[in-house]
DNA sequence: TATTGTTATACTCTATAACTATA
DNA sequence: TATAGTTATAGAGTATAACAATA
């Protein structure tokens, strides 16, 4: 792989057109993740907390299901949920069907924060993609869908 | 914002073509970062360690310069470099021009590991993009370059 | 016995504030 | 005084192993 693979390697001086596809995808991923991380931090959230809240927008899963979605060990979920609970963003509810289980759901405060984060992220991403043509928007969606499909097939 | 914003939200069932540009970019970024993280873990590296080693491939910066590149506080660098040093991947050298400073460089072992990581990452990304047409490869590079430029302009 | 979740423990990563040594 | 770097400390995030309670 050519020059970088990661940001921080190029100082901004390497906006070269010879950049390969791998570097393009890697650098783009760091750009988007950096934006996500900064907007999350502005809301006093970490990236994993944003993901947690995002999952809970339309579900009320148990701890194991959450762990699967986030690709974490179940033991890592306990602290993650507890910290979010301490901030009043989520709540643990006893599972009605299984005395061992708990269900995790958003509180109204958690939903508000999630919505505010999402709105701000949309705003920032819109600013970033403002200069793209309609054709380029279409390209992005198609390329992303294609690569996600390829990844799913490999798994 | 539509449905997700993050992976783990869609179960794989939401490969829908109505996905917006923001979601496309966010999901693509999680795909690439997930791959980076997994390949890094296969080499017993974290993402930030990969970035550190990547920076050192063609430089021998001081701690402050490293902190700037990685967007970390200088105090965070001490432990990061110390842990890498303990594993024999990098070394601290006294700065020849400044009695206070140290320069950080890759060891031969660190360079080997960096090269192995990079080769594996290339292999995995190549597998992912294997089915893309030449035109699509060009599109990715152009889109990435354009968005990185837009981000640079905003900063 | 198997499953759900927590606890105990240890490590990485990160920041803030205070410090040392050199410039 | 200012700068380069470390230390002390605190906290988030993660995993492994052992545990409790329920199925």
C-alpha cells in the first residue's frame, strides 16, 4: 500500500491523485469517523455510546443481543449500560418472559439526546457533501451498498 | 436521518436502496474501520498503534509532533510510545538538537510488523473491492479526494 | 445442564494538572 | 519564561474467568 493508510500520515500535503483505492477508502473512513467522534464528543458521548443509543432507537433488546450488535463481550455491556443508565439515557427493565434477563430501552432524555446528535451529524455531513452532484450522491450510495454486500457475502 | 447511522442497527436485513448519502458514508466508514480493527487485532495491535506505526514508517518525529498527528494530548503519547517500546516496536532516541526532546522511530521488528499488517490489510481490501469495475475504482478515489478536500476547506 | 447477566480483575487508551529539565 | 516530555490521577472501554440466578 502506498503512502498512508491512516490520516496523520499525510499532513494534508498528500492530496495526491495517485492515491489507491484502499487508501481512498481508509482515509474516507477516518474522515467520517473523525466527524462522528467529534460530534459525539460535543454531546459528551463516545462512539460506542452513540452506537448503543442508535440501536435502542427502535428496539428494546437484552444485554446479549446488544453485545452481538456491538460486537462486544457480554461483560463489556454491563459497564456500558450502567454508565448510560447513570446519566439517565437508558433504563434496564426486567424481561417479562425470562426471569434472568433485562431489557434495555431509551429514556425520554436518551431519545432527545440521540435526536439532537443525529440532527447535528446530518447537518455536518450535509455541509461536507454539499458540493457533490446528484450523480455523485447516487454513486456513493451504490458503492457503499455494493461494498457492504460484498462484506456480508464474505462473512 | 433515516434508519441507522451505525452498523448493528440493521442486522443485515436493511440493505435497502433508499439509504441516504449520510447513512451510506457512515456505514461504509464502519465497514472499513471494522476491517482495520480486526486486522490490527490479528496482529495484536490497536487502531491507534497502527496509526502510530504508520506515521513512523517514513519519519522520526518528537512526542509533540506525534501528538499533533494523532490528535492526542502529549501526555497520552507517553504511555502509547512506552507500550510500543516495551514490545520492541519503536524506540526513543535523544534529540540531537534539543536536550529536552526525544525522537521516536520504528525498530526493525516494528517495521516488519507494520509491513505485515499493511500487506494483510491490502489483501482484505482487495477481496472486498474485487468485484468493482475500473470505473467504480476511479469513482471511489475521486469521491474520497473530493470529500477530503471539502473537509480540509472547512477547517 | 445451559443460559443470562454481573462481578472481579487487568489492561489499553485518554485527558487534566502538576512536575522536571532544558532552552 | 517558555517548551518538551513525564508523572500522578481519574475515568471510559474492553476482555477473560468465575460467579449467581433462572431456565
